[in-house]
């Protein structure tokens, strides 16, 4: 694959050929009129994408150098899931549990810094390992009356690098989303939803911190690139109304306010969390006309 070493550059001639296969097998058991169990097994493969193969330089929006690898193989996933469903006229429950064993899981991880004519930047490299993912998702929807409703969505994932016996980087932490909604068709289809969103701190993470020598000050500093941010709790509110415009046209007006309390927070999966907080209070006005 490497034809010639030119010192600062490598001349390559990659011959990429990936053969991928997918299949799924499922079964359902009805326990009662309202309750049922679902089992599913999925075998899937995924070839490395262009970024994972050919990245070789500065990613300007993330302010880091990303390096791909031409030796990456296709990921191979064996996923087992078991779901419990409960549904009646006023509520719906769905609890999903799963185990996913992935061979040659592709991820990107920091590996020191690299000096350029524009200064030093963190260096991130695409790698592969064997991974085990175990998690659950819970979804509950409840109607208290014709106007009032409630929903809950929560999820958690345990991700382990089984080859190196350590957690996997960039996995979402525990999260829970509650919402209470009010609907009234007599008020031009008025709908209002108050959302509570809690994102926990990711306590399972690999330690990729490293020491960096600063020539200007002749000191060595610790570059903390691994420690996740703290947990945070956000509130949002969404409001919608519909109006008739003649016989065949309608207009829908929506006013959404995200991060209602203007909370300062940083999302663990945001590549820019090293530099700034996430978005504060945000107003969105939407007008949609159907004609």
C-alpha cells in the first residue's frame, strides 16, 4: 500500500475493497391484550467512511489535526435486543435492552500534539478495537385527559473496549427527558409543551491526557483533553397555533424557547466544548404556510 517514503510524505496506492453483509432475525411473544415481548438479533457490517480513511490535516472547525488510516477494516456488529411493550387507550410503555458486540469498532482518539506553521494543535487519530455496548432505552407516553399528556424518554449505555480493557471515548452519558403537554383544538389547535432535559456526567471515560512542553515558558503542562464536563439540567418550551387562510390554505405559527433558564453547560459529545459553553437561551419563531 505504501509505495515510497518521501521523508515528510508517504506515496500510497490504496486498493480498497469492502464486502458487507447484513441480516436480522426477530420474534414476538404476546403476553396479554396489552403486553408483548420482542426479541431481535441483527448482524451488520459497516465499511470505514472517507473521513476515517483519508483524513490527513487540520480540521478547521474543531481546531485539531485528524489523521485517518488506510488499514481500517469493516466493523462487524452482533446485536441482541429484548423489548417489552405495554399499550392501551391512555398510555404506552416501551422498554428496550440490548447487547452489541462490535469487532473492529472504529473511533477517533487524541494522541498528543503536532506542530505546524500555524502553531501546535491536538492530534486525533482514527483507530480500531473490539467493543461491547450494553444499554437500555425507556419510553413512556401517558394521556391524563383530552388536553393533558406526559412523556418520558431515558437512556443509558455502557461501552467497554474489551481489547484494551478500558471505557470507550465519546459515549453519551445517562440522559432523561420529561415533557408535559397541553393541547386545545378550540384555541386554533393550540399546543404547549414544557420539556425538562437532564444530561448526567459521563463517569466512564479513557484517560488520554498528556503532558506538553511549552518552549516559551520552559515549562511542562498537563493537557486535560479527557475529563468530561459536569451534569446539567435544561428546560425548553414549545408553543404552536394554527390559523385558516381561506378555504384551502393554513398557517402554522410556532414559538420555541430552548434553554429557558439560560443555563451554562458543555456537552461531552460537542467537539467545541474545550473552547466555549454551549448555546444559551434561544428563541425560534417558525411560520409555515400550507396552500
